[in-house]
C-alpha cells in the first residue's frame, strides 16, 4: 500500500510543475526554466502480464532545451528491484515518446539517497551497453530553509525541502518557518501545501509538530488537516464537559469517588463512553456500577 508520504514526495511536482527548475538548480544541473509542462500518463505497462508504473511523469517544454520527459520516483528505502525497473522506465519512455528522459528520485534519508544516486550499468564489465544516472533529491542536498524570506521565494521548493528533511534535528525550525510563511498566503495556495507537508511527514514525530503549528498559526484555514484538528478539539471539549458533569452528578447524589475512579473519568477522551457513564450515574448506587459493563 502506497503511503501518504510516498505520494507527497512526487505529487508535489504534479501540483507545482515548475518545481523541477528550483530542484535542478539545487542539484547543480543546468536545466532551463520550462515554458510549459504537461502531466503525462504514468502507466508504463506493456501488452504482457508485467505492470510497471512510474510515480509521476511530466513532459516539460523549455525554450532552449526543447521538450523532455521527467520521471519522478519517491523512494522510502533501498529496493534492489529498482535497478531493473528504473532503466526500463527510461528506455521505454525513449522508445515511446522519442524524447530525452530524466529520472529524479526523491528520498527522505541519507542511506537511501546515497544508494539511489549510484549509476546503474547494463552490459558487460568490458563494455557498458547502457548506464543510468538518476538525479537524487534528499536530505543530503536539499536546502535547510529556516528564513521566511527564503521560503517565500519558492514555496513549492521549501515544501519539498521540508518533506525531505523530515528526520532533520532542526525540522521544528524548518516547519515553523513554513507555517510563518503561509500566514500571509491565500488559502487556495496554502491549503494544498499544508496537506502535502502533512502527508510527506507521515507518522514521524515531525508530523505532530506540523499539526501543532497548523492548529496555532493556520487555524483559519479550511484545509482537511485544519478541519481534522478542529474536530479533535471539539471532541476533547465534549469529553472534558461530560467528565465534569459525571463527577458533579456523583457528588450531588452522595456517591463516594475514589482517586482511582476520578482518574478513570477525567482521563477518558471518548465522549460516547462518557455519555453512557452519565446515563448510568443517574440510577447507580455506587461508582462501581457505572463501569460494570466495561
């Protein structure tokens, strides 16, 4: 199953097709800015029972270079099978479209990035028939952006950089810079970036830092992540209110409440379960009867 962070690492190029210009500059490859970009079909399957799909495929037009194809792969770990599939992608694209092709691999850890950057050679030791040199973007070469002015220059590049630096010890400062930058950005631009970064961080500790920043700095946005955070806040508020109401009922009815029982009630964050306890408290004669069915 494809993870959300896997999707974010290549989907960002679909949402911001001009992003490759910034990435190529960072990687030290002189590629002219595109004059147009076309999202291409990602299905590279042949008419035989072997299915191969590249993560994202773009046709990029440039004024000086002419058109070329950019195949983008999000790679979360070392995969020996890629030494077979990646050359296949490039040769297939060359055969089908008769256009120059580049392979860009996006990684989130140094070991995978180092592995992905190794040339893939096809042929004999004495004669190299085909060699593939992937471009690799990862924590080893993507910029660490901690200045709002720098992030504002290219939001898409800053977002991808944040995703690739998900395990960076300074990721908190990177994400804080992005959240501060997005405060002054229209919702239509900020919302997709908020979601892409959330997906790209996956289940790493940095993901919770991003959620906290979105909740505090970007609470006015209507993105799916913002709505999810607000829903969690409403659920938490309902749970706290019902816990207080349950303790009040027990006190009014003169039912003794031990420290253990009080802790059980106040630590419960399930509004529905607290509602059930409230109903039982109306007729229970002891606190134990409230939890009898659990």
